[in-house]
C-alpha cells in the first residue's frame, strides 16, 4: 500500500515556571476514507476527544523534559522524539514516542491530545500515563502498561497492566482485563466482562449482563438489568444488590457471556 505522510508544524518552545521545557508539535491528516486510528505512544498523557464538526484528524504533542538546559533539550528532541501521523489504506497511524538515550533525561514525556472526527474506531497501544477518552462514537481498544484510564465512548476493550480504570456512559459492550488497580464502571448500555488480578471493583447501572473473575479485592455490583455471573469471587468482600436477572456465584461454570471479538 502507498504510504502518505503529513508535515509537522513546530511551535516555539517555552520554559515553564517549574523549570520544565515544553515544545509543541501539531500534526493533521484528512479523515476521508479512514475507518480506524491506531495510536502507538510512550510515556505521557493521552487525551482523545470527539471533533465531529471537522473532517481532519488533528494531534497536538507537548514534549516535556524536566531539568534540562535549552541546548540539551533541543539536541535530545531532534534525535529521540518520534512523532508522525500517516495514512496507510483505511488506517491512520499515529506514533508518539521518545527513544532511549544515554544518559536518559530524568523525566521526559509526550502529552498527546487528539481531535477525532465521527465514526472512527481507535486502537491504542500505550506505555504509561493517564488516558482520557471523551464522547468517542466509534469502538475503542486499549492495551496499556500503567496509568489511569477514564472513558466515555462506545464499545470498549481494555487490557491494562496497572492503574485506575474509570468507565462512565459507555454506549456498548465493555471488556476489561486488568492486572492491578481499582476499576469503576457505571452507566453502561451493554454487557460488562471483567477479569481482574487485584484491586477493588465497582460496577453499577448496567443495562445488560455482568461477568466478573477476580483474584483479590472487594467487589460491589448493583442496579443491573441483566444477569450477574461471578466466575471467581476472589478473597475480598462481595456485595451484590438490585439485580433484575439471575445471580450466580461459583468458581467454575460454563462461560456463555458475550465477548468483544479480538482483532
């Protein structure tokens, strides 16, 4: 397939009051014919917002490094900052990473903000840092190492290493595979499926079925219109209230709960 690349607009770097040097780069790509955005990012925050009024994918990358001189900062970013937004077929591919260097900076990150037109699915492969996705109309899949995740989207599939996960107002199915950290899911119009290592789980106001497998940590489930299946209750306290369907709590049962298809 032919690869289309876009230019990058470099804005003037500035020195913040906390001695953090920040440089902003802006990237843009026409969204006509694009059905999926694939984001590969490293350390730093990621914020994706619905921009249905525009027909362009826009990304703003703030490269931040603490306790660096201006000269060292410029040399480091020119050599180690990888930023690109390209089209490959019906996919848009965004890369935002800092490659390793010797000696490495004490604290370097790229904080990324993406404005996304309507009806584009998103796949995110993230290193570390918080993720916030708001009012996304397409499907979302996240593979995250660590960091807080806050979502307000359609169908969601998340594989997370550690960190807090907050899902609110999900217009579709939710599947979470989490290592550690708290999970808070509320107001879902679809089925919820959680496989968790450790940390408390709170699931409420779900218009569908709920399936949970947990090793440790308290589980609170309430206000569910469908069935609740606790495949592995773990070692924490279990509280289940106001369930309209059936409630089953056991270690091994046949798994008939809906799943989001893998790629």
